[in-house]
């Protein structure tokens, strides 16, 4: 079986479809409201430095499929090769188009060929080019490094859009500790955690280690599995485990976010594939306690609004 702690495909930016458009539209609408709200805070003389941070930024474009029929596969990257294709603007380009503008844009992408594409996006960004920083390190390490700075006069929106189970819990904790960053994170409860968390609870040691890193500790085993003891006629006891459903897995992750952030949106958006199979949860967490209620109110509206 594949290691879902690693990227699921060598061409992750061939993902596409309705669920891709959903997450990007929600993010874009939030960014527009966010920069408008912070345009003149804390005062016209000393405004916050506003940043947009995009981890796993990719190439800036997404090659999406326009399907003519339902695929046999559960995963979008395995769809029929004969489907039509169209280029979508990725999160990086959409963020650059948002007005009012951010003061800084930080794009993190480990793959060299995707960074080359982001460099082209920067060259074409005109006056915004000087505000753009492209980083090529490990996303977890880069984010933790950014979070270690003084955030007193800074605010940011961070978009974590991993290809799989890469986002570590200590990274989430570092983001929350700034008390200045609003987080949008895509959690792969359907195609990542839901597969690694096998029904019986039996899994490779490497999967357990990855789940520990993603959830922060081994409590996930107690929370996501029920244990049952059965005694046979000879008095022998057999212990079996049974995993909870995908909805409960997603709820557990969102509850974990609530333990470190000021406030979270209670009902993340479930992003489904072409066959209706749950793939990801789009979760939102507000970092700054003073603005958390308003931020979550907006995020909740966007997550529940099905017009996008």
C-alpha cells in the first residue's frame, strides 16, 4: 500500500474539478474581506503589515478536468485521460489579484519546477513583484521559522494546501502561538487520514508515526477507535478495534484546532470528488483573539454558502 504521508501524485497540480474551484473561491472571498477589514488598522499612521502566506503553493496554475462522464476511480488524479482540460488560476495568482492588496506575499514550494513557474508569475506581477517572496524549503520548517518572528505589528492569512498528510501538528501550534495568523487548512480526511486509519487499527509503524505528527500525539488512537473484548467458550479473550467514520475523523481534527486557536469555524466544508466521495475538509481557525469572532463569522458564512 502507498505511503500517504508523501505526495499522492508526481503531478499534484493536475488535480481539479468542482472541489478545487470551491476551495479557491472560498479562499479568495475571505482574502478580499480580510484586506478590506485591515486596510486602516490599528491606525492610519501605523497600519498592520499584512501578509498572505501560501504553503505548498505549487506552480500558480492548476490543470483541471472538465469531465464528460463519472470516472471509475475515487481519486481525481486517476480520472479518465480523455476528459477535457482547462487551466485554473491557483491560489497564488488569485491572492495577487485581491484588492486591497497585501503588503507581502510569501509562496513556499519545495519542487523546483513549480518554483520556476512561480518565478514567472512574479515577473508578470508588475508593481507587486517586489512584495513577493518565493521560498524553496520544507513547508513545515519554513512556516515555523516565519512564526518565530515578532508578530506584534503583523497580521497574515496562511493557506495550507498539502498534497497529502504533510502538515505537522507542531507547525499548527506555531501558527496559533503567533496570535496573529488566520489559518485555512485542507485536511485530507478522505484520501489521507481515512486510508491510513485502517478499519481494524492494524497499520505499518510508519503510518502511526505520520499520524502522530499530524495529530500531535497518540491520543488519536483512543479517540478514533473503539475496543471490544470477546470471550470464547474456553475463556480466551480476543480484543478487536473498530474505527469511527470519516465524519468523526474530521470532527476530531477540527476539535484539535480549537485547542490551540482563539476560535474555529465549527463546520468545515467537505470537499467531494466527482463521484461524491469525501476527499478533504476545508477548515478555518482564527489566530487573533480580538478579531476571532468576526473572522469566524465570515468564514462560517463562506463555508456554508453553496453558491460559490
